C-alpha cells in the first residue's frame, strides 16, 4: 500500500505545479496579451478613423490587399479602394469638412465584446460587436444599427492590420437610415 500524502505535501506539490505552469504560460502569453491589446487598439483606430471621416487614417488600418465585405459582397479590395471609401464617407457623413481638417462626422462607432484568436505570431481572427450611433441635430443621438465585425488580422512589419473585415448588420433602424440618407432612399 502506498502512503497517503499529507495535506501539506499535496499543497506544496500543487503550488509547485501552478508556479511552473504559470511561469511557462506567462512567458508564452505576454506576447499574446500584447498582441490582443494591439488588435483591440486597431479596432478603436478603425472606429476613430471612420468617425473622423479621415480617408488616409481609415485606409491605414488595413493591409495593402485587404478586403471589406458587407451585405454578402466585396465592397472594396486593396488599400486604394478603401481610401476611396474613406473619401466618399467624408462627403456623405461630414459634408462641409475641409480636406485635412480633423473633424467628426455624423456617426459614432462603438466597438464592444471583442474576442480575438491568435493564429501564430502574425495572424489572428476576431469578432466584435459594433453599435453605430447617428447624431440628428434636431433630435440628438439615435441608434442606427447593431452588428458585428468578423475579422482577419495580419501583423505587417510589426503592426497589426485588418486583412479582411466582414460587416454583419444584425439590427438596423431603417426609418432612421432613410431619414438621414445613410441607408439609401
């Protein structure tokens, strides 16, 4: 019959295992934690660029060959096409803003509930919720849509960028969209 380990021996054993495991995981995951943080910051830079209607800043959060997908179709492929979307958005959502002027448009993108999966040192996928708020001067802020971004990220020259973003609108206020011209006629 084997002797039964004492509680203090078991406690020491489990503390040693926990310390060794934590040390090994900590050494491996510090970069993971940093990468997740940098991707969260990338998501925030996207929202800020969109809300500032800054075409150069908007295009800069994407890889050179990035794809933007919405409503089941490719909206833009490549940084040049994404820059063109930024220029168009500035006209649509921030009419009258001077070129190069840092000026917020009519929209705010609030990004939450982000979950990121790292796929090696230079690739990741993620999903996050996005709440789009539009400001109507006569009525104040109203929710335009609730949706999510399904993303693929790539680290390029040490910086995380969006390689593919699929925009999924789960709920939209079509009456508000039509009234503001954001969803068409």
